[in-house]
C-alpha cells in the first residue's frame, strides 16, 4: 500500500465543521423573540426598524455563516430603539460568534442592565466573551453565576461544558503569564480574506502555498446547510519578493467549475506535479490525487486503497513510510470525541490494524490537525483537552528512545489563544511554522499565520523607572500579540511595569501597544493582569508611540523614547489611567501636520483611528477637539491655524463614520499653554491637539 511519498509532502485531511463543534452548541439556536409592542417607541421609523429585526432573525436562523449579516440588520433596528433588551442581546450574541468580543460584552451587558432575565444564558454568553479577551477571572465569575442560577433541570446539559471552560480559564491565566518568545504574522490579504482560510500546505521551496478556503467564488457557489458558510475550496498563492501575492483558485478540473461541494487540499509533491485533495460526497468524503501533465492538471483520481467508509479527519505519515497517523471519531477504541490513531507497517510492508495512540495523547475531548516535525520525533496536534486555554490549542509530544510519546506540552501563549488554533505545520528549519488561528487580529474567521521562534531570552538587569500619568480608551479588537515582521533575537528590550487607576491606585486590566511611527503599525503589545502588571518585548531601541486601552478609561496616547536603552536592560515604565469624566482632557501627541499647514500626515491615522474606536464604543460621549500653537507669530494667524487643524481632525473622524453632532472644534492659538514658550522644548509641547469630554 504505497500511496504517498512521505519524504516530500504531508497530508492534512480537513473537515472544518469540527472546528466549531463547541461553538455550534451555543450558537445555533433560534433568535430571541423581540416583542413588537415592547420594541415600538414611535410611529416614525418603526416600519423600517421592524423590517430590519425580521431580516436579522432570518439571517440568524440560517446559521453561523450569516451572523454578520444578521448583526448588520439588528444594528439598523438598534438605531431606532437602542433600549430593547432582546435586541441588545442578539447583537451581542452575533458579535460573540463572529469577530469582536469587546463589542459583544458591551451589548450583552446593556441587555442585562435593561432586563437581567432577558435570557437564561446571559451569564454564559458574558463568560464566553470575557474568556475570549483574556479576562479569565471575570469569565470564571460569569460561568459560576450561570451554572448556579440555571434551572436544575437544565444544569446537566451545560455542566460539563462550563466546567471545561472554567478549567480553560485557569489554564489560560498560567499560560498568558509566561508568553513565548515568538512573532506571529498574519499572512495578509494575499492569502486571507473575511472568510475562513486554513490547512496551509507549503511547497518544498517555500515559494508556493496551497490552502483551503470557504470564500465565495461565483454566483453559483453554494453554502453548507450545517453552518451556512460557503463550501470548502482550494486556492494557491506565490511568494514574490517576500510577499504573498493575491491568491487564485486552483484549476477547475480539481475544484470543479463552482464550489458546490467540499474540496480541500491535503498535500502536494515537491515538484508540484501532484496534488492531493479531499472531496466531499460519497462515503462521507474521499481522498484523490491529481497530476500535472503536459501543462495541465488531470482530473482527480480516487486513492481507492486508502479510502473507506469511515472519515479520517487529519493525517500525516512518517518519513520512512512505516507509520501513519490519523484522527477518527470512531467510538469503538476511542476515549471520547476525535482521537489520534496510529497504523504501522509490519515486516512484510503491510499495514497493521489501527491502534489508538493512548490516553497520554488523547483526551475525553476532541483532537484535530495531526502533523510530524522534522525527524518524526515530535508529534504536533490540536486538542480541546489537556491544558487548553480555550477552543483548540496546539500541543506537542516527543517520542522517547523506548518508543513512547511524552505527555503533551501546550505550545503556549500567544501561539495559542482562547479561540481555535489548529493545523500546525513546522518548517524543516525548526525556526518557523505555519498554522491556522481564529483571533481578533485576523481579517475574519480562520486565518493562516506564520510563527517565527525567537529563541532563548537573555538575562536582564534592572533599568530606570518612569512614571507617566495617562488615560486610556475603551478596549477594541486586536487583543492578541501582533509584533512587526522581523525581530532579531538579540535586539529585543523587555519593558514592564504597572498600570493603575490615577485616583485610587487600584490595578487596571488594560492593553498597551507600542507604535512604530515610521511604519505606522503596532511594534509590540501587552496586556496587564489583575495586579496591573504588564510585560512586553520591544523590537529595537528607538522612539515609539504608546497607546493604552482599558474599559471605562480615557484614551491614552503618548511617546516613549527608548533610543538610549541597551538590549540587556529591563525598562520599567508605570502608567496611571484617568477614568472617563466630563471635562477630562487627553493630548493627542501622535498627531502630525505638514509644517505651517492643517494637512494631516498619514502617521497620524493610527492615533485618530483609536479616537474613532473610543467614540464607537461610547456612543453617548461628545468631544471637543481643540488645536493649540506656540506663541511664535501673530494671534490671528495662530488662531486660524489651530482652528483649521482642529477642524481637520474632526473631518477625519466624520469621514470614519462619527456623527458630526458628537463633535465640536475650536482653535485656541497660544492662549492655553502647557509649558513655557521661552524654550524650543516648551514650544513643541504647546503645539498640540487635544480632546475634551463634553458629555458622557
């Protein structure tokens, strides 16, 4: 039975619906009933709003793949009546199972405040949302509320799953406290889309990637009845000058003229003359091979010796062809869910019967996405069991000299997150890997990422202390570690400290980002824990913009200059955050204009986008944007310049969708200095843009 040449490629049989087995338990339910009489406030606008409610319900009942459409319809209705508990609950639920857990919390909490009994599972939904944003203690609290308050007859249905979630939160606290030294790069729009992408297959030269996607190909593309997402399809992309070009669909002979059934890539030969695929249909789906002959692909040919009536979810084969690993949901020899099985060749070169890999590897919960590292001595797989911090986490097990697999080790945070992290494939160099992950920094759903391992950390010495008074905005998405493209191991600087409330000195759970102004992107990111402690790795010694976000606090924007810091230091910087209060002011220090003009420079956009997020997450806040100058030049000239610059900021915010009624602007020239104007440094501080909270 010689089907594959394992020296050259690895097989991944992908069935994506299994990724969301837990999610579907809590997401595929009928929409919460919104009572027409309670929803109606006034006649004007009601007809359109109620039509939007019904449209939202329709999309919601179609399944997970239509939750974004449902959410948009619900939000239209929200514009008419924002105080309906059921509507807020449905919006929050749609956010929870799509792409923004912070927004989910906002709407679900609002639903609870309006009517604590809006739905029996509201504490469960809040727990799941807090779980996703790494607020593990709050998640545990909400999970316990849910299981203690639920009707006793319902409790057995949810008890085991909630127990699992609570344990995952406890695991997450330990894993997130000791982050791994890695860079995780989204492969970008050339590969990923707003739809799911997963199961990357890299050609041996590293310049071609094949992957599975659930994007729409044509008007005839069909959706699965399971989750209302488009069927699996195969795309490929080339690496040109360090960037993946826009992916294209594979040949019609392989994928079909329209994606009307599941077709997934599972392997490719090194010369790219053969590609191995999975096709849905008979026997719950089979494996096929296609060959590239005479400048064209042949039609798929069934691997009949391998296919059976059972579904093998994920497979890989050892380099000497003596062992094959796969995942199956069979219950005859399993420990629960999907387990990893091993098939070995006997002395005659024939395959023996499959054997369960054992309870050291397998758990009561699902395993998925098995692969072997170089040398076949390390087994990688994803699991919802072991010490997962949520969803599927990637684990590794090492083969001992006596042929036994070691206890699986979690690859750690930020490789693993509270969401699904699967289909991990290590590059032969041992320094990089590829995998699929569902995280808020992605383009939508599952995305494909590259992991760069930075190696061992240097011993650090104590550095200086710098206390900065700061405010922070309400949290937004992109909560996971998203460093810049390439970081040399020996140039990182450790920056750490505490983030506290400026009034009572209590610790604040917040997200801190360092912004590379030259590249206008996040260079490093960290999240403080319940003690207010944060720790982040800074890529190089240079000035950075600092941005901190925390729920209930003002937006913080400032600068930190690490130019003269050495790589063997620990740079300690503590921050005090101000709560959102009427009259509170924040200086937007990362706003730049052309000299003597009111034209905004592109490097200002990152900071202004954070102001947009602040306003979006606090829908009742009104701000005054003010421009200020130094005392060089006449009052009339400086008043006009400061007014024009403030107006330019307002125009940017309005163009981003913020209602103009929530914004005012004014130029104060040099009437409100914050530093003496008799020095160059003081004048630079006085040239600024601020915002002030007018109402909340």
